[in-house]
């Protein structure tokens, strides 16, 4: 690894209305949080709170202090609005019981 080596990292965040992906250049050893800060995405989306929101790399949850690697895609996840298990229960209540039989196409 040379002293001049630079890694390219994407930082992604999406709302229901907008998706943003920003590529940043970081030095080896940079953390997820440093990549996010370098991207400027926190200024574009002031609602992001890294102390409360989860982050990941390629869909796998990581901590903000974890290191990034060249060509990683850092993702900032929005908080869940509803508990997924509870949402499934509510959909099942509204849809009635399923018979378990599949319809023929």
C-alpha cells in the first residue's frame, strides 16, 4: 500500500421521494462514518442521525467505526416505521386466512 493510495467508496441514502449515491475518495483505514461525512450527504439530508440510524456495507449491517475498503457501498438505513412482524399480522387480519392451496395459473 503506497502513501498515495486512495480508495473509492460509494455512500447511499434513500427516502421515498429521492435516492442519492455519492462516490468519495478516502484513504485506506477510513471508517464508515468518515466516508459518510466526506460524502456531504449529511448536509443534503439533515434528518440523518448517525447516532440512531443503522448503517451497512452492501446490505450487511456494520458499525460507524468499522473500516471501509476500496469499492465498498456504504448504506444509511432509515428507521423502520412499523415492526415487520406486526405489519404481517395486520395484513393477515385484513386478508383473512389463506387455505394453503395454490391457485392454478
